[in-house]
C-alpha cells in the first residue's frame, strides 16, 4: 500500500471511529431516518456544488441503475440498520461490533471480485479479531448488546460491502466522482421520500437542531462521506479490498477512547492488550500489499 494512501485511510478511520459516539450525542435530537437523511444530504450537496468540475462520466445504461441500486443499498438501507443498531447499544459496544465490517467486505471481494486473501492477511484478521475480543469481553459486567442490535449492525456490514464489491468495477469504467455523486443522489432521494409521510414532524425536529449538531452532520456528510468514500475507491484501485479493510480494525481502538471521553465508558486492561493485538494484526495484514 502506498504511504499516502495509508495516511489517508488512517485519518479517515479516526473520523469514522467517532460515528458511534456522535450518534449517541445526537440521538436525543434526531430519529435514525433524520440522521441518515441529513448526513447524506450534506454529502450530496457537497458534490453537487462542484459537479461541473468533477472528472469522469455519469454512468449510463445498466451501470446507471447498478449505481442507483448501490446508493440506495448503502446510503438508505444499510445506514438505517447501522444507526438503529447503534442506538440500541452503547457507544463502546457499537464501536466494537463494527469490527466485523472489514471481514464481510473482504469476503465479498474474494467471492465476487475473485481477490485473493493470502495467509499472512488471514493471520492479521485473526490477531485483530482477537484484540477486539479482548476489548469487548475482558472483565465484562454489562450484558452484550441484544440480538436485534447485533443483527441490525451485521446487516449494515453486508450493505456496506456493496460499496466495495459493486463499486470497484463501476469506478474503473466511469471514474470515482460521478459514481459517488450518483450513488449519493439516489440514496438522498430515497431518504427524502421516506421523510414525506411525516414531513411536519421531521421538519420540526430538524429545525430545532443546535448549531453543534449541524456542524457534526456537515462534517460527517462532506468530509467522512463525500470525501471519505471517494478516497476509499482511490485506495482499492491500488490494492485489494481486504488490504484497505484491514485499516478499519483501528476504529475500535479510537472508538473506545472516544466512548470513554464522550460517553463516559470505563476503559480496562483489555483495551490496552486488545489494542496491541489489533495494531500487530493490521501491520501484518497490509505490509507489501499490491493489486
């Protein structure tokens, strides 16, 4: 992996790791559908402003509809599951559960894109998963998140994997910005249509948002979605999906720290040992990787 790509992914994963804590902070102000709609509305608006200057071509024919389906799957269905699952669990639990995401995406790429996962990378996955297990189960007194919360978050992983598995061949034909923009437009439109039956109720809650909430939503939409999801495509054009996905394992390390400072979660020795295992696993999994 290129050093510049690694730095970009590390920076983005720090931001993505904050998502469970941000959801926890905003859940008293926004319903899941409102949160998702505003986040991706900001993302689409950010790309729409610069649309005439974006390189690449708008997908056509079957690729147009594939991109639309991908956008609705990722930005409407998948993230509804994700936010609903996070709100049914604690911030630290959600950060830990999200660690399954890279494994699901990597398996999807192996099955549908025929990308090989070498033994060293499997060992990296094993170390990282062991680290997450230590973080999650060490001296645990609270119950694990319920079945519904777990199921929703796992279903969101399957939807998120679509971004890599369907999107990688699409951006190779049409370019990253226009595929990302069309997918966001489709997801934003679908979210907007879902708001219509109770437009007055949703509108009153959105109008009451604090400036802090608007700032977080803009950051999540423009920086971590419009830019972040585009950067993801830049990286996976250079390396297999499983290599880029390995960096997601750093999110529980950062996410647990954020949960402790923002949501009042209590860290324990398992977090330290788990972090060591995770870092070792990521280093083992990404070294000397190329497409």
